[in-house]
């Protein structure tokens, strides 16, 4: 390295390495090809990280960032830390099990989509209290020095099981199961809920919007309306998992290697002397991706005629028209799209894309489809990225079992409530999905104890855990079983490799195809049964009886 000099600086490059070489693109500053290759490998292997506003790691393209350190350890509610100090001062050495689950499907729908697991794993792997964190906690005046000393060397050592991203999920079944010493399990509650709730909400909304479009592409473009940068970045990620074809969010595209899509704004057209000139200029810049926004002035009298004029000129110049069309962002989308299609078809452009935007959601798209609108591409922003009609997912994190240090057995725990739906399911559990061999569709989900085993060759009787008289017999040999919870963290270390976002999108599409159409409709969908095994039901019933007796 000492013998390698940059041509412009006249000094050994190793002297400049730490100061100026930060990205693979910076290798253009080096003129020794062998050195370029070596340093490129070092950069890729070391996996330089950048940080986005909340502190998550952003991989795939390192950039200098002097914002907060790469961890979200203090992204927690204060009471998690005060409880931790309480456990520290009154040691129990308990290992506990917490379940994350939700009680009601978003939007009154028949299902939800699990998302956020990759970021949850990154959060766990980066858990650590920095000197700055300890100093801040000390300044609050409520934490004692011996506890702060414990935090200074804190790391997560437990196990986590989770349902993979993109999986169809239903109420009450554990999405995430944490098995860890009680202080560790308590600390991670808030961030797990924050990450999983948000992305699962947006992925679910996206799945509904995409279902309404019946296979036509949905572009997510709600960044400017998202509740902050993180919501925009990870909301777009979740939207693509849920089925969107791409996003307008360039940073999300860079971070997660997903398609970025976009055309131009009304301001582009207004900045030119006339609409035709604006269209013509844009078409020269982007002849292979030319979608023209036609509603700046008048869709049918100006926008579409000028777009047709530009398309005709491109055709006359021998430009092969592909990925071209118009976008309508206002007005009566059904009426305007049908009129625009007739005009385009009459001019020989019946294959042009007609894209629509303007505060769309699944209900409006479904209505436009019913009206035979001639729209075959959809841009959905605000109502998707904010999950406008259901802005919170409602996931909760509840204690399910406790094990003392001198015991090998977990003691089940249950939370009671005047609201029956808020009574929790106790014990160390897992979830099995029951599929029909004949159709491949989901018959039911079964929450059971983690050590229970089932033989799909044997007949199974499942029952509603509330209305127990509602029973279903599943004949042996007619069904298949799949355990949904998989290990993602063991002993504090990741044992799970997250697929790419586009792979998750494909998987999510297949998952949704395992639902019956009746469970995917937007109004009064058919519920998918989530039942308890007989052993789990008996355990829950016994605990309820025991606690009821104590209350007398």
C-alpha cells in the first residue's frame, strides 16, 4: 500500500484511506487495479453501515452519517427500564416466555400479513447500552449505579421464534415468541411491538389494495404523507411485501433493492410555455418510459390530445413505444379513463398504459373496476402508507410462562379480563396450520403446546375455543400440517436469513392464494378458524377455574 500513490495527491494512498474512501464508488480515486480489487473486497466483506434517523442499520450502500449510533436500545418505554431495575434489585433468575399477538384483523378483514422480522432481528443483534445511553439514564435520577453498571455490559442472550414475513396470520396466534431471562424479555417488548405492528399493518393494507386491483400493478407513492422518514422507508418495504410492484421512495429502493417508479408532477408541465412542449421534452428524455400526466389543464380537451400527438411523433421517428401511457390524477376516474382509452385506441395506441392516482384505496379501486374503468395501473399513496382507515395494528406482548432457575419446567401464566377476548392463552406454545390436501387452502390454525405432536394420517377433531360445541372433524390423510413459528434468534444470535423483499413479495402472494376467496372479501369476510388443542384448552380452563376459586 505504501508504494501506491494517487496521481493527483502525490502521496501514499493508505494515508488517505480512512479519510476519503467510504464507498465502492470512491475506488475511482485509486489507479492501481489490483489495489482497487483488494479494497473493494474489504469494503464488501466488512459491510459498511449507514444509519437512518431512528438508528436502524442500512445495508447495501454505505454512506457517512454522523447521526445516532446503530442501535435502538433506548427505543423503549421508561417502565421497561424501571421494571428491569426492580427485577435486578429483587433477583428471581426467572426465564420467561412472552407472546406477541393481535386480537382483531385490521380494516375488519379476514387476515393480516406478518412483516418487520428482518428489522426486529437487527434490533436484537444491536442491543447495547452506550456510554452516552448510561449517562443519559443516570441523569434521570431514578436508576442506581449498580443497575447502570449491569446495563453497561447488557446483551440479549435469549431465544426468539417468529412467523416468517409475508405469512398470512390470524388473531390470537403468537407472531413472535420470546424466551429469555425476565429482564431481557421485558426490555425488548416496546421495540418488537413498534417494528412488527407498523410493518404488519402496512403489508396488510397493501395486500388488500393489490387484491382489489386484480393483478394490475400497484405503485406505492405515499412517502410525502408518511408519518416521518422511518414510516416512509419501512412502510414502502412492507407495502412491497404485501404485493405492490414498486415504490416512489428512492431510499427504500436503494436499501432493499426493490423497483422504484415514477413519472412527473404537474409542476413540470406548468414550468413550460405549454403542455405539448412539456410532454415533448419529457418524451425525449425518457423515450423508453414515457408516462404523461394529462390532468394539469383539461384531460380530454388538452392532456390526452397532446399526449397522442407526442406518441405519434415518437412513432414517426421510429421509436418503439414501450412502457408508455398516461396518468390521470383527478376528476371522475371511471369516466375520464374510458373516454381517454377510446381516444388512444382510435389513434392506434390501445396498448398504452392508463394509470390513475388521487387518494385511492381498496374500496375505490374495487368500485372503479366494477364501473369498467379503463385503468390498468394504480398509484396509491396516503391511504396506503398511513393505513388511513385503521391506523394501528394492535399487537400486544403478554407473559405466557415462567421458569425458575432450578426448574426444567415452565409454569403457565394467564391474564384475566372482564373482556373475554383479552384473556390470554397460557404456556409455551406453537402454531400449526392445517391445509386441505385437495385444494391447498387453509382449513384452520391450531394453537397448541410446544411439545405436542400430530400425525396428519390420523383424524383430528378441532373446536372453537369459545363456542366449544362448534366442532370440525378433519379426516386423516386429507390434510397437511405446517408449524408456523421458526427459530430466528438462539442464545442471542441470529439463526435466520431473511429473504430479499422481492422474494418475500412472491412468497406473500402464494400465501394469500391459500385463503378462500370468502376470507379475502372486504365486507363481512369469512373468518379462518383459530382453535386451541385439547391440551392447551384444558390447561387454560384449569387456570381459569383455579383463579376463579381464589377470587371467591
